[in-house]
């Protein structure tokens, strides 16, 4: 039902994955900062940049598979790729 799907989407917190990643990174790094945009990030000149890519597939009438994938890509202060975690 489209109404059920839309209710789930409307009630889902899009920041859950970001909050989880930030909490996880705080175990390894001295400080973790979330930037609202690329300009703010570039002005701050952080030592390491992490970009989070998420994919979520919701339950539908035609598909009972619920899937979520998260990929964190790490870059140095010159925005050169270091590694990724999935």
C-alpha cells in the first residue's frame, strides 16, 4: 500500500546513518565534525574527510526484501582517496 510506504518514509529519520557513523568515528578520532555543505568543509581544512553513501530499499507489496547498505569513503586533507568501509 502506497500510504503505508509513504508513512514509513515520512517517519524515518534520515540522520540515523550519519549519527551512527559519527558515533563510530568518535571511537577512533579525537574529534568528529559534521559539515552542512562542501564550502564549509573546504574552509575548515580537516585532516580526514569521510563521505557516507547510503542505500535503503523499503518493503513493498511486490518485494519483501528490506535492505540497507552503507559505504564510508575516507579522503585525506587534499581530498585524495584513502580507503572505504562497507
